[in-house]
């Protein structure tokens, strides 16, 4: 089993925010691959299904971003899984909008959700960083991160999420290089 966790903040007020792109990514995977219903588990919403031959638990922590590690750590401990069994979908301020980067381990780049996960399970897990762009001024970062995706950005965002979901079996198989390559090709075609 693997855990694919999307980071975000719960509630309708946060649903369209850039900070919630991790939730959007696991929702897209859920839709595309016929996962079971969402159920309240591990201080979050969880759904089980398969990506290729891999059994996957999709998880959306409902603890708010800053305590995401509580939910994710609980799921990993319950299934007796190591940190390497975790893939986290998260927004990335320092990547251009809708660019995606996949990496195992590394720093948290000041992201409070990643900091929380690191505190609970360590840093040896896969991060799928989804770019939200930087507003250019530190004083505008909070408003940008907690702001909704702009209307002109939404078609490209939906296309990216659909492509990411279609290629998610490659992530489950551990083929991160092919995932990145195929995603880049799909985005060029779009």
C-alpha cells in the first residue's frame, strides 16, 4: 500500500485557493481512477483504490495545513508504512504557475504543511510540487497563496490536474522521470 496525500485547508471558503492545489490533485486522481467513496479517517478524508497494480490510499488531511503531519503520520502508522510509501501533492511558491516537480526527500522550502509532515515522519517521502508562482513581493505572499486561482488560469489548471491524474500510475510505480517527461509532453500539446 501507498499513501497519496494532498495538502490543503478544509472547508468551502478555501476550496478554490492556490494553497489547496494538493487537494485538487488527489480529487482529480479520485475521479479519474474510480476510487471508493471518501470516508472520515485519520483526521481527514480517505479513499481507497488502485493505480496500476499498486493499492493506494488517497488522503486529504482535515487538520488545516499546519497540522497535516498529524493526519498523514496517523495513516502511515496504522498501515505500518515507512515514509517512502508516501507521496505528497503540495503547492510550491517558487515554481512558475502550473509547473510540476517531483522529488524524494529534500527541504520543506518554508511550507508549513511539509514542516508538519517532517516533524511527524521525517523527510524521506516523495513530493509532487505544483507551482503557484510568486507574486514578486514578500508582503503579497499570504494573499497570493490564500487567494483563489484567477478565472483565466482555471482552464490550464484543470488540464494540468487531468494530465497529472492520468499519469498518476507512473508515480505509484516509482517512475518519476517518465511521469515528469510525459506530463511535460502533455502540457506542450495542450
